[in-house]
C-alpha cells in the first residue's frame, strides 16, 4: 500500500538534448516528447492517479528562438486536435494551467474545445502546464484576491490559483538531469516528494515511472509531524 498518489507532476525536460545527441533537429525531440506524453498519461490513468500535471511550456520558454517557439505552438495545436478520441476512450479529462490569454485565438479555442469534450470524463485529469510560471500564477491570484479585499487563509488563496480544485502535488519528477524547479508549481509542491532522473524525457518509460512510484510509496511523509 504505502502513500496515496493523487497528484503526480512532471517537468518533461531533455527533448532538445535527446535529438541533438542523434544529430537531429531539436524539433524531432519535441515530437518524440509529445508521443511520450500520450504513453505516460495512459499509463497513469491505469494506475488510478487522479491528477497528472505536465510542464510543457514555461513563461520563460518564450526566450527561445522564434522558430522553436513556433514549432512548439504548432505541435500543441496538433496535439489538441488529435487527443480527443484517446482521452475520451480512456475516461481522461483535459485541463490546462498557465496564462493562455497569450496564445492565438485558434489555440485558445482548441484548448476550450478539448476541455469541453472531455469534461464528463471521470478517471485521470491530465493537466497541461502551458505558458505556465508559478510566479506569474501567484501574481495573477494575488491581483484577483485584492479585488476581493478580504484576508485569506491557505484554502481561500489556493482557490485563486490555476490549480484550484486539484489536490496538492504528492510526487514531482524532473527528467533531463537538472535539479531545479524552473518556476513550476512552487505553492502546490510545498510538501511534494521530489525525484530527479538523468533520463531525457523521450527516453522516459513506464518501467522507470513504476520504480519511482514504488520508492515514493515507501517514503515516510511526515509533514512536519513525528
Ligand atoms: C523540454 O525539453 C521541453 C520544453 C521546455 C518545451 P527542452 O526543450 O528543454 O530540452 P533540453 O533541456 O534543451 O534538452
Ligand atoms: C522546464 O524546462 C520547462 C519545461 C519542461 C516546459 P527548461 O528547459 O525550460 O528549464 P531550464 O531553462 O533548464 O531551467
Ligand atoms: Mg530544457
């Protein structure tokens, strides 16, 4: 048995390096990364995990060359168009976090459409973090909250975050070898268990995820108590 796993969050890093190592274009790595999203999501659905948040594009990723940003936007559009069938078939609800007002109206419509088409699904909730930055999210929440001009407790503050209604992060995994959070779910991961693996995202596997989860399950989570 061990710890329950309600919310798994993944920083899917290493697509570019994965492609460069094979003398391929970085965009090839992103394409493979998108396929991996599908595989890992379906696997998580079979495990009975309730929320899976995937960091796909950060508020800082706009600093990349325009050609790479454009490619990632196209890939996102393709992904949104293609996923509906598989998600519905596997009873997976689609959600997003991040400031999507910065995306084209076509992309925003595609996002809303997929959310609507999967709103009835009761299994896993797949949450794509796009144009997501934790500081940006917290600031937007604060600016909303001060309009209400009331003192807040933790639950009330959480209700202003993009993640309202989702459980706190239990387990956070970063692939790609770096040990940093890169502005991901800072509030929500206050008591998450952190796992860093050198595996590049396109090489990540259900087997490695299973190993990490079994280590997570046997960890003593104390939340400050004894
Ligand atoms: C993660 O892979 C995906 C995005 C940030 C969009 P990277 O593109 O950061 O790949 P590396 O870290 O350069 O290898
Ligand atoms: C984090 O990866 C963001 C995503 C995976 C979407 P980055 O490659 O952008 O992070 P840094 O720049 O190495 O911190
Ligand atoms: Mg990276």
